[in-house]
C-alpha cells in the first residue's frame, strides 16, 4: 500500500509529507526574508548611500 501512495510523486513523498515539508520550507523562507529586510534597513540607516 505504501508503494502505491508514493508511485505518483516525483519526489517520493506522500501528499501529507509534501505538505509538511512545504509548511516548514515556507516558514524558513519567511524568517530569512524578515531577517534580510531588517539587515537592509539597518544598513540603509547606517549608510544611506550604500
């Protein structure tokens, strides 16, 4: 039964595993995005010409 669940997926993940991976990937991406926006803002305040 597990083989039939995974047979349609190129990644080899089940639908539930793929959704869980997507959730954590998006959380990590958003944390990274917020961190880079804060860093860019701080550099802009420090040296607006940079």
